[in-house]
C-alpha cells in the first residue's frame, strides 16, 4: 500500500485525542459517551502505531484512513446531540457545536485531499474504493448537517428576526446544496462515466442519475428543498454556486429528478414524492 509523509500525522493524533479527552460538557447523551469511549481506545492504538512509524517519517495510507475514521466518529458524537437539540428550535448556543462538527469534517477533507499529491495511486483499487467511501460520507455529513440546521430555522416561528440571520441561513442553504450535489457527484465521476455490461435498464438509469444508495436519493431531495427555501426567500445571489442557475430552476430540476426516479426505477421502494411535487408545481407557476 502507498505511503505518505507522516510529519504532521502524530501532531493531528495528539490534538484530536486532547479534544476527545476534554470530554466537552455538550456531550451528555449515552450514545455519544459510548462513541467517545470507543474513539479514545482507537486513538490510543493509532498513536502507538504512528510512534512506531515515526522513524521513517512515513505512514501507510491505512493509518490516514484510521485517523479519518477517528475524526468522523468524534464529530458524529457531537452531531448526535446536535440532532436532538435541533428538533424544535435553533438557538445561538448551538453555533459552537455546529461549527465544531464542520471543523472536524474539514480536517477529514484535508487528510483525504492533500495539496501536494493524491493520497492514493490510481492503481490501488482497494484504497481508492475506501477513499471514495470516506469522501462521500464526509460530503454527505456536511450537506445533511446544513440541511438539518436550515430545516429547523426555516420552520420555526419568526425564523429571521434580523437581516444577518437571513444572510447566514442563505449561505448555509447554498453550501448544503453544493456538498450534496456537486461534491458528492465528483466522488463518483469515474463510476458515472464507465460503460456497464448490464441488461437491467432500471439499474443503468439509477447509475446514470448518480443514485447508488438511499443516501443519494435523500441528497437530491434535501437539495431540492434547500433551493426551494432560497427561491421562496427571493434570493438569487447563489447562481455562481449553482452553475449559473437561479434557485427556482435548480429546485425544479432536482425535484423533477427525484420524482422521475421515485416513480420510475425505485417505484417499488415507495419513496414519498408529495413534497417534491409541491416544489415542482410552485416553481413552474413562478417561472
């Protein structure tokens, strides 16, 4: 397996373990505590492994993957508590854990997408598959977190008491859409461009549409909904992030994609399309 420069890996492990060991007061639910306990054990083993490879100043990609998984576990522990707190109303105190999760996920992306050279060689199929899995998971987590935040804010009474709150909402909606559409799709670019020797036309249609799991269906619907909120707010400032399209057109395209898949290849899975139809009809009327 490929090796990578290990100069900063030990430093990252130390910092992450220090964060975990501080046991933030925010993490009070039992499931979060269990995840933290497991992550501390994993971190201790990883720290020992890094120490053993320090002399050569290199570490295998597997160590980087282990470090990434530790970060994902730690951020998920915070996210679990955040989900509980976001069920009814968003409060200012939640910005700290929300931004904390995003910070850890950004660190994951930095580990998986080093600036100087690719982490994994093209010929290492097993490592490349794992890399794609971790990247896709991270983009999904970031996008879904933005959606969860925006969903709570949008549906609470008096969601925008001042302009700064509205501006912040718009920015998080736009970022969420990019993570769930552009970034997730980039991970699968090679899969989408391949030719498949298969007679199952429905399966081929799902691949063509970039639908490889339930997560990809949810990503399409979440993105459609966030674009719809931007449209209802009358915001048209995010064209550059949406490939030059306005929020209404983007919402319409995504809702139409979701409906065509849910009522086509995935018809037997009984995906709910009522909201998607509402979005589609509303956007068509306003054009």
